[in-house]
C-alpha cells in the first residue's frame, strides 16, 4: 500500500492560508482545509468537471470549485449549508450599506426553540429578537445569507455560549463575559460589533471575487423545514442517491464519535427560523446516531476491530462503531458507480477508548471490494484545530488524546 507523509499547506503553495477568500467567514468545526480540495482538483480534474461532496459541512468544495472552474454537487444534513455556500460564493458587488440591520425594529422574531432563553439574558434577547425580526421580514433574499453571518456572530457573542469554540457550550468564561457586558453600554457595543463583522464579510467577499470565480453550476442539497406544511426534508447522505455522474468524489465525513455539527449549530438554526422539534429530529439523524445496522460493509480490518470494541462490553460504543462504518458503506454502495474517475476521502485515525481506528483503511478495503483500486494515502499532520478540548474526555474518563494526523485516501476506478 502506497503511503506518503506530506503537509498540504506546503504541498499546495498557491493557496496563501486556510482562511483565504471566503473560507473563514464563519466558524465551523473540523472544517475541510482548502489545500486538500485544491490538491484533488489539480491532480484529478479538468475545468468543467463535476465534483461531489456528500458531507459538505461549511462548503469548502463550493468555494474551490468556483475559483477553479469546476461544477459541484454538495449534500449535507445541516440546513446551514445553504446559507454558508450562498454567502461564500457571492459574486456581485457588495458594500457595508447592503448589510444594514435595524436593532430597534418594532416587530420581534421569537425562535421556536424551548432552550432559547437559557442561552440569552432577557436584556440581550429583546434586542436580538428585534434585529432578527428585521432580518426575517425586511432583508432581501439574495442578501440574507451575507447579513446572517455578522448577525450570527453577534448573537453567539451576546449569549452564554463560549463563542471561541465551535460547540454550543456554556463555560465559566461565557458567564463572566455576560456579566461584564451587562455592566456597560452593551447595546452600543452590540451594534458596533455587528458593523465590524459586516466589514469583515465585505472584505472577505471582495477578496474571493479577486480570484475571478467562474460561472459554474453549484448544486446544494441540504435538510429543510417547510413550516407552513409542517414537512421535514431530511438529507441523509447515507441513503441519498446521485441522479447524475460526477468525475470526482471528494469529502471529509464525520469522524466516528463526532457530535459537533447539528448540536453545535442549534442556536444559529433557531434564530434562522428552524423549530426546536426539527433541530432535534436532525440531531438524531447524524452519523453515527442514525442507527444503520450491519450488512453493508466488507472490510477485514472492520471485523478485527469490531472484536476489540466488543471486548469493552460497552453496548453504546459498539452500536456507534457498527452504525458509523455501515453508514459510510451504505452511502458508497448507493453512489460509487456514479463516480467516473476518483474517490478522495479525508479522515483521521480516531480512538475508541484505547484502540486507534484507521477509518481510511476500512474505507479502502470496502472500496476494493466494490472494485476500486487504491492509488495512494497521503498522511497530513494536523497543524491547528478549533474544536473544544479538555484534559479528560468526559465520555471515557481517559486522557483526551486528539487525532494527530489526517489521511487523504485516493481510490481510482478500475478501467
């Protein structure tokens, strides 16, 4: 098996940073760095080709696709994908005046989420609900995603959540922050922060536009809630099927016990207008909590490590392990035949208790069973991360050891 150690930040030196253009508009946990996507684009695609990311997260693939002239299809369970992609690939003139919000708007917006007042003191909530009332009723549809970015940042800051980490987490720092804010002219600070963040959005969008994004197709498919019909549209990538061929599949799926996605964005989703019941429904559909049973995966390494997990006598961990890998296998079984050229999976060897689980090896073996050929695995050292970190993992009571490397698995179609 061909394995190479590299550093994507140096390998793809045409990209100046992981947050260039619009890649850093909003915090997103375990975000796909653009250098990985650009590497795959440069090596395995040509202008006009189609990329496919079924676990699209922030929408990194959309930004890189438009800059390099590739079409793309993005799927994700999280409905915030629509907003992040729309804001990130905005290709029309934009000024701060376009992002106006009235913090004294007379019509309130009240999120339909029972926990909303747990996260905001009454004083902050009242003003925020006016600003969000303006966003929901007065802001033009094509500008809404751009206005939402600074407004969401302010909303997170003026709450009991710790805005410095991606997870929705009520920390001692956040409680002290709220008390400090309440002792000053916090409303003036709130409005100033909004305009500072709005300027950042304009600057980032203008930077993106300097890369001359191409007029390509960007197809986004994410969960949604039709409030007037009480209908849930749930995009579960493990069960969805492509309706067209693509050239390359490039993705970074959740890492086994990852819980940072719907759970991290509950506050944002509530202010954007999604109901608490819908948010809760989506949380239960996240990998690996969507309860996909065995019968979909073919991997010797999977079977060997399953026996190790069984020795832990921990039913929940075993269930997560089985559901996770069978979810990814089910997705591949449904869609691999629509990929014409290459499959690129970017994953890390995470731990279950003391057992390191090589996700890339298990995916590799399953794809080989499906008829694909392993080309190379590129091992990248993780330079920085923004995920919540603690000394002790609360789920296990063991030292919280983070994944040291991430692996880009490249599989090629056998001709």
